[in-house]
C-alpha cells in the first residue's frame, strides 16, 4: 500500500481537504485499498485552520512515504516546519505542493532549478522571492521529476488525479474523476484562466450568448446568429455586447475559439486539422495565425510545452498518419515514431 501524507500547519485552508478525496475514491474503486492517507503536522495533535476550527493530525515521523503533499495555508510555515519538509524529501518517492504550498517547497530548497507553479495571484511573488525557481504561472499543475506543484484551489484535484494516473493508469484516474462529477480531467499544461470569467458580462442575456457560443464553437457564430440567441437586433446586440464585455462579438468568439483549441491541443491527441475544425477556425493556417497573435507561438509549440516527449511523439504520429491518409500517401512506420529533434 502506498503511504500518502498531507502536511498541514496553522492557517491551513479547508479547501485542501478536497485533494484527499481522489485518493479515498481510488481506494473504494480498487479491489483492495491502494493508498494509506494520513494527515500530518510537525508534532501531531490539533491544528487550527484558516476558518478557525481545528483538525486532528498525526505526528510526522521520518519514515518512507510514497508521496508527501504540502498543503496551502494563509500563514507562513514556521522554520521548524520548513526543516521538517526539507528532511522529508530524503525519505519520500515524490513530494508535491498545492497552491501556496509551493512557497514552503521553495523555502526548503526543493524547487531550486525546477519548474513550478502556484496560484496566479502569488506567482510573481514566488518568482521574485525565489529566483532559482522556474515559475510558470499559467499552468494547472507541473511535474518536474519527483516534485509536483499545482495552481490554487480546485487545481489540487487535477494534481491528485494526475498522481493517481501515474500510479494506477488512465482508466482508474478517469473513473475517479467521473465519481467526482468532474466535466473532464484537466491536463497540467492548461491555462489557469478562463475566457468566460475574463469577459464577465453584466446581464444573463449576454452570458447565455457566450455559453451558447462556447458549446457550439464549430458553428459559424455570426453576429446575426448570436443576436438571435439574445433576442436582439444585430445592431443592438453588437452595441450591448461591447458595452458589457469591452470586446466586439468577433473578438470574443475568437478568444473562445482559442481557449477551446488550446484545451484540445493540451488534453487530446486530435490532429491540428481536427482541432481547427472542431473549434470553428476552419483550417490550420487560420488557427495558426490566431495563435501567433494571441500567444506568440504556433499550436504545435503550445502542445509541445504542455506534454512530455512520449505524448508529443504519439500526437505527432497521429497527425502524420492523418495527413498522409488525406494525401493518399503511405503511412509512416510505427517504429521510430518521433523524428530526432
């Protein structure tokens, strides 16, 4: 059985309890329990949360753990807790931190020279305080060798699901996500930001239009079509939409298409052409130009940055096979899938 310890200290945010649930459900779905989950602190006993109530913990002993998770807190960790976590790295296979817990790993020197993420609100602070850490704030979670970090709040659940996938396989992680009533398991490379949140329309009418557009990105989505959803004339709709979102309908739709395309690139093996079709760009060249304007990088680079080399090789092979089939050419051989780079 894999021992998993969650280290907490005063000011611990109760939201962090959600991160333990995927491991609990994985136990329930397995033939026999696979995780021994423990809530730990420096000395054990009661630890006060950020909401003022207390939780009971066990003392942390220097014994082998498969995984240690440093949980987020609204307060700074004590020097003793920092030292405890610094020593913990020597007797655990993997160590992780959720949200602000990355600051504790950084203070302990565990993130030196590694890629890491945290809640976007404090990403710049992490970068300034710990210049040896390669901070990437626009990520849901990052695995750099045995050290894992996640963005804030619900991103810890994505981190837990990724760890379960590494241990038990993709199907087990997918089943846990299904039990958690998650829409889908987000890949680590996905953005922390949502276009719908950034647009923040003031009326339900415009919110309904945006929701409709996001669900139907493959459609044409002209101003006339969107105005009909809002039950407004095209002219009145365009004026109202820009007043509420600060963006023209055409720009907002492109933003939603970009977000949808980026999610597909990061979380599926669909070819570039298929992603362009599914998100309404129509063809890969148009999508490429939009990506360069928005992100300064083409779609292939976004996919490369969000994945490991093996996943990238698989996606490149799938795209090469699709392109070859479309052109009526022989498919590339299965062996030696990725070209040397």
